[in-house]
């Protein structure tokens, strides 16, 4: 009365109902068959960093921490810090600072004309 098992575990047959569902819907895991069910968005685009990381119910960005005043950064994510640090953007103000520092932050002066001094 002892049952004899098949030689290979994958040769066991499923019952007819479950095998029919698996053939039409795909497997009930995280892969291809499950992607058709994904239609709800939990994150929207963030007004500060522009990534699709703003959680709609919490209202907090998972990438930059918006609406907090300080930008979210952790030392365990050193490659993420490198992507977002100073110098990766336009630096509209800071890119001119070395030249202005060299000239002593002078303002409101006019450069001496080289034409007038050279023709004398």
C-alpha cells in the first residue's frame, strides 16, 4: 500500500483546474504574469528633485525628502550622494565665484580701455 513517487519532482502533475489557470494567467509570482495587474500609482513626480518618488498618501519624497527643508542623504548611500552633490548641476551662482574671488569681489568698476592706452 506504499505509494511510489515519480523519479523527478517536476514530473508531478497538477490538478486540471490549477493548470488551466496557470496557462492563461501566468504564474502568481512577481514576474511577467503579475505585471498586468499593476495599475495603481503610489508615487508621483517630486517638485524639488523631479524624480517619480513623491509618495501620494504620505506626501513625502523618497529620494530627496521633500517637503523637509534639508535634502535627504545618508552616508551609506555614498554613490547617491556623488550623483546629487554640488557640481552635478548648472551651478548658476557658484561657477563664477573663483573668478570673482581672484579679483577681490570688486563691483561697479569699468575696465580700462586698452585702445586708449595703446594709441598714445
